[in-house]
């Protein structure tokens, strides 16, 4: 049974080995957290015929060790809250020995660690989510700046970060004076067609409203 304690610079490993019906022997070694050092840790464990390795899920320091030892040993990732020792004069060595004893007695329930490809996909998805969050925050900041400057682009554009909106924002950044005709020229595709046909659409709507009102008033007079 092995318990590696990893820090940014080195990894201290405590090893308990021997028959289960006798007091286990203890061996402590320290390895660097570089790839070379962790490979040396793997070789050391293999030399002593270690079968199970337990580590705490503290921060991200356990991940490099897990990636190196995965596939060669039975790895157990312990929840630090579930295996918390009695408070007192705690050291890394005492914590290591405590976890190794719990693992030796089968008292540690391992946390779920997905396969390597799923872990890579999780990291990519979380990073993409973080970038989208940053992008949304910057867009909201631009909305606020435009409102503070009394530039009401949102009243004519539903998305000011579309193709047309970016053209208008670029013109504003370049110091151009934007008139109504210039604004029309920068609208493209469906937005341009909607802008040109909007007066006709409004006339049709008003005509329908007037007809409905006249019919309603005529019905009232008949009654």
C-alpha cells in the first residue's frame, strides 16, 4: 500500500508492505514532481510489488501522479473530508501512514475518476464555458458603455455584435459621423430588406386596424 503526498516541487511517498496478519513494514521516499521523478516513483513501486495506491483529492496536485501511475496500479482517490484524521500535530508522514492504514483495512471509498479521454473532454468543455462567460461579460460591458454614451444601437439592432453591428461599431471607433443614410448602407441581408419595407408593413397594419375599428363601430350603431 502506498500513499503519495504531492507538492508543487516534490512528492513524498510512504509505503506499507508485508502480510496482512502481521505489522506492516514502512518505507518512505521522496521524488520530484517532474515526469522523470514520477516515472522513478512508478519504478520504485513496481520494484516493491505494490498493488494499491491511495491519494487525497487535494487541489490539482494529485493529477500528475494519477496520470503516470494509471494503468500500472489500482488507484484510489480519497475524499479529504471522509478520511480526515484527528486534529493535532499533523505532518505529511503521519497523514500518509493514516491513509495507508485505512486503505490496507479497506476503509476508503474511492471517488469516481473518468477515463482519460473523458477527462480531456471535461477540461476542454470547462475551458470553453469559461471563455464564453468572459465573452458575455465583455459584451455586457460594451452595452453599458454604449448606453452611457447615449448610443442607442439596441433600438435598431437585436444583435449589435452581428456583421452589421460590428460594422457600425467599427465606424464609431474610427470616428466616423453616422447619419441615417450611412446607417442604412451598413445594414445587409434580411436586416436591410426589413428596414426598407418597414414603412409599408406599418401602413398595412394601420389599414387593418382601421378596418377592424370601422366594422366594430358599425356593429355598435346597428345594435
